[in-house]
C-alpha cells in the first residue's frame, strides 16, 4: 500500500505538467507531496483494518479522512468532491435504496467510471486472504461511489494484480489473468503507449497503462518512473503502478523510505505498518 502513496507523491507535480521521460531528476521534485489519491488510499485501509467493513463505516472513513487531511497537492474530482462535501447535490443513479438497511445520510453512488476507485483500493489486495476476497473488497470499496461497471472493474483489476503479486505470481500470470478476467489489452509497452497517451480520468484509460508500467519495470523505482513518463493523470497512474510494484518487488529503497518519512503525517505510519508488517519506520 505504501507503494501506491509513493507513486502518487512522485507523480503529484506532473499531473498537469506531464513529463514524458523516464530519467527525470530528482525522483522527488522539491514540490512533490501526497494528493487526494493517498488520502483516500489511507481511508480505505483504515476502513479495512479498524472497522466492521460495512458501507456505513466506509462512508464515515472516506469523509473523515478527506476532512482531516486536506491535500497539499491535487484535489478531488468534481463528482467525488460533491459526494464528500455537498452530498445533497449528488444524484442517485440507483433504483430504490442502494444500501438497503445500511444506507446512511444522503450520500449515494453516482455511476462514476473514474479512476478514483482504482487509485484508492490497494489495501484490498494486501489484507485479502484469497483472490476472491480481494475482488469482493475492491468491489465494495468502489461501488459506494463508483458503481459504474468500469469503475468497479478498475478497482478489482488493481486489487487482483496486487494480491497476485504479493503472493508470488509471475508477471506473465498476472498479465494473463487481468486480460482474461477484465478484458484489458496489456499487449503493449510503455514505449508504444507514451507518444500518443494523453490525460485520462477513466478507469479504462488509466488502469491498463498503469499495469503495463509495472509489467515493463525492472524494480520498484523503475515502475514509478515508467508510470510517470506516460503522462496523463500522472499521480494516479503512478499510484496504481506503485501499489502493484511494491507487492511484487517486496522492497522499497531506503532513500525513498526516508523521503516518505519526511512527507507523511505520523499517524499514517500506524496504519501503513498494520497493512505491511515489514515496514519498520
């Protein structure tokens, strides 16, 4: 999960000022910081490990974290911002009572296919005890807002890749599963994608290239660099890639860990260590 936050942080300065290079220097721009992607990643993780995992608690967690940790960089998309802070303005796309007897307040899912569902779900792959559970948790984490099939699919593909990477599956096995289960075309390289890739906020336009950046990488840092180099929604791309890369490579360089220690609020590390017991900071 920390890998997702690192990717988000590295990519934060390039979201609207794309860098189509792998060898940008330094890795952490002086203005780099975590964005809404990291805040919501933490919110989902907190929900998974510290609550009963109900929809009520997920809603509370998303709203609490957004209110408690204003983003130093970036900002929430329009639909999600309204869901968080102006819920009366969000139209309910579901027939009837979406949460049944668990419905809270006036917040409803709004049929989003945006990449926000994929960028916040990495902890689902970490805490799951099976691939099926990873898919189930990712679906639940997405559909409270992103209940469009593409929004759910993006979260599930990301969580599945993380779960498989964490449990020793090869890149080829991960690629094959994601292609067959979700229909994403992963038969390209970053070098092929980069020249024409533009800003994308959809799951279907963000998750496949993020996974490809992982597949093309040779270590954790190269995965982050490749994701940022594609351009587009750089922080979210690198957030998704980083979550998978950490699960696969298992190690994050000490220099990167030290930088993150400087940037992240102290309480975040309590939750990060609960997700990944190997984190010692």
